[in-house]
C-alpha cells in the first residue's frame, strides 16, 4: 500500500527519538545521562494527583464536552485573569490533548494551500511540520545568537508577502530559552498587525522565567491585538503534567468553534480525569510552580557557567524554559577514532557513543551549529553529564 504524500513528507520528532534511544540504552544497563527530554523531572504536585484520584472515585471517567468541561474553561479564564488581567469568555476557550494538539488543531483550522506562515528559527520541531500538514508553507526568520535569538522587526518586514497568513511566536523559547520584554514584543507585534497577520503565541513556558524578568502575553498589548492573537498554553511544563495531556487555546470564538469541530472528528474530548486535575492545577496553590522555577534557575546558572568554561563551547544564557542551546561549531572538522565531526548530528552521536550523554542535534531546530541540552534533570545528573562532556571533547583532535 502506498503512503499518502503528507505522511511521506512528515519527519519524526527528533526529541522523542533521542529520548527513546537513551532509554533503550539505559534498559540495557548502560549508564546514560539524558539531556534530551523536554519535560520537568519533578513529580506532579500532590494536590493535583489527589484531585485526579478523587475524580476516579467519583466516577468522573466518561466522555465530556469535546472542547473541555466548563469547570476547566472557567479555571483557564481565572488563571489568565489572575496572572495578566486579561478576560476571556468560555466560547473563546478550547481544551485539547496537550498544547501540541492545540497547535495542530489551530493550523488545520486557519491554514490552507498557498498560505505562508513565518516561524522564527531556531524553532520547536513541530511548528513547520504542522504548517506543512495543513498545506501551507513555513517561512523561516533566522534569529541570531549575537541578538539573543530574538526577532529583528526589520527582518520580519522583509519576509511578509501577500501570502503571509500568520506569525508564530514561542517565548520563552524552545530550544533557545530566549524571551522578550514588553518593549521588544511591541515592535514585533506592531509589524504583524500592520500587515494584517494572525499571531499564534505559544507561551507554554511562561511560568519558567529567570533573572527577575516578567512575562508579557501578546494579548496584553491591546484589544485589537488580542482579537488577532491565539494564546496557546497548557499545564505540561509549569505543573509538571506532561503525561496528563492538557493544553488549551484562547482566541476568536469562530476559530475556536472550528477547532472544536475538528477535535470532535479526531480525538473527541481530552481525558476526563486529566481535566479535573488541571482545574486543581490552575485554581489551587501556585507555590510548587514557583519552587520548580527557582530550582530550574539554579540548574541553568550552573550549566551555563560550566559549559562556557569548556574550550570550544559558547553558551547563550537563557531567560526561560529549561534548555541551553550551546554553539558547538568549533568542534566541526575535529576527529575521534577516525570519525570526523561535520555537523550537529555527528556531535550528538559522538557524545552519546563516547560520553554516554544524550543531547538533541540543533539541525532539528533549524540551527546546525548548536545542540539542545535540557536541564530538566537533577543537579547530580547535570554535574555528571557536563563532566563527561568536558572529558570527551578533550579527546577530539
């Protein structure tokens, strides 16, 4: 049987692949330090788990409304209002099976053949693939390390054509950890608004932010901007609930309804039990969220300092998320056991084979001079992993 063209074009997730490879080696008894996973290592807070157990005991295990239960929509509205002073109606909210699913539904609802979608590079691996699946064309705007991996508004202007439908923003960023001040965000959003673009703002890492910075949602910049923006978020990262699969979007109710129709013909509703747990996450105590963010900041400070002391590494200091994205291009052309390192994939294979450390090659994020290292693991594992990297690169000639 012949595959559909869309399936043949689709690339597998590199982050999931490298994590699976590391887990397979561990299952064989190999001591691998895994820096590939994009999920917090903390356990889901107790109050959230207890609410899920309560839901099961109460028999809340059946189908729900396709776009999410009213209780959860109200909790989302409450959290956005509490954190940012922005008001939404229930008709403007949809709950899906994780933020990735939310983004997929959104792409399917608003993009079509002939559309162009501007995506900052380095990018999260699923953005271009989801745009392509919708029949549209991803157009990449390169962000530079010496500009802190942020969009240059003048460069953005140059890329906009009469086919441009939307701009995707992701801040704090996966994979760079870069984020924007309100002033920087306004310059970018002004360009998009003048061109009549929709903005898809993926703010899944909004609560994992460092150095005393404040997160400013795009929708806070003005009522007209809010009307053109789809705010995407979820509970996976901030509440350490990756496996619970709850994400959501807030935006124009006509598009939200279309997304719900799509969801109704694909996955139906998000898991009933997870929805109840997410209500507790969003409306309950936020102290564990703050504690996790503080711990991530300690790890970030350590790993950035250590990597920048290793000859050959140049590591940008991220302002959010839980990744570093060091430049490793100085190792290109060097050799080990007769093999030459020519790109980020070769460097990743070198670290896994010689140091037993798993990272993700930057080429998967559109930036071949880099690798992504997740510090969503214990400080003990981080120290062990960086020690191994340091010793391994000393052997390169």
